[in-house]
């Protein structure tokens, strides 16, 4: 686990974003973008989250792995007020790409 994901789990979006941007800069494009998407989703910036998740999906060798992790990570999004309805809507949009 990288520091960005750790801070996401601990409730510090600012530090999480800082470390995740560094992670992406270092080439961690699959999980880095996925977790950045979580940050934007938690901040209620759904369009930026969607675009960032799309980048993540492009960098996963197996699209199903993205969605398995996405499902597992809902618990962290929920702590920031993302509802199950919002989560399901986002997932359905991502499944359509």
C-alpha cells in the first residue's frame, strides 16, 4: 500500500492527493489513477473522478480487476458521504466505456 491510499483510508484527502499525484508521476498509473478518482469522488467532483477512473481503466491489464478493487473500495468512499446510488451510477457509467 502506498501513502496516498493510506491517507485516503485515514480520512486525509489533501495528503492522500499529494502522494497519489506523486505515485502517478512515478508511473503507478493503474492504482494511482484509481485512488485519485476516489479522492475526486469523495470531494464530490464526479466529472473529474470519472475522467480519472477512465485513465485508471486504460492502465489495468484486466478491466475486471479495476472493478473488483472499485467494489472493495466502496467502504472508503462511503466514509466520505458517497452514497450507494452515486457509487452504482459511477460504476455503470464506467462499465459503459
